[in-house]
C-alpha cells in the first residue's frame, strides 16, 4: 500500500515566498523524486506557510530514503529560508 508524508513549512519573515518556492522546486522536489517518491504536491497554506504531500510506493521506500531526506533538508535550509514545523506520515488506508 502507498505511504504518505505530510510536512508543514514556514519561510523566514521577510523572505519572498516565490523565491523560496523556486529553491524548493529546483532542489527539494527533484531530490525526493530521486529517492523514490511517486508524487509531491506543495500547497500554500498562508502568506508564509506551505504543506508538502509526498506519496511513496510503500513504507520501505520512504524508510530507505530517511537519511537522504534529512541530509537534503539540512543542506538546502539556508537556500530556501524555510523551517519544518510539522510532519505526519502513514499508509494510505482509503483512497477515492
């Protein structure tokens, strides 16, 4: 069964959202795809916040990518001026 992570993010005060989003699109999203993610959706939830929904083929694929994901988060944090504010994850149990 597919596995999903939902992360919430906040950009630094005074940073242009679109500049931050460009860095995310250029670095974070391709990295997640390279680690095995099937799909990534970013939703702007306010002027300074976003949520990212990442779908993985299964939990094993996500678990195998865990250390690489942490490394990318640390390395691009200074470029996209964001900080993670929350994370939820689990298997999809119903889908329409």
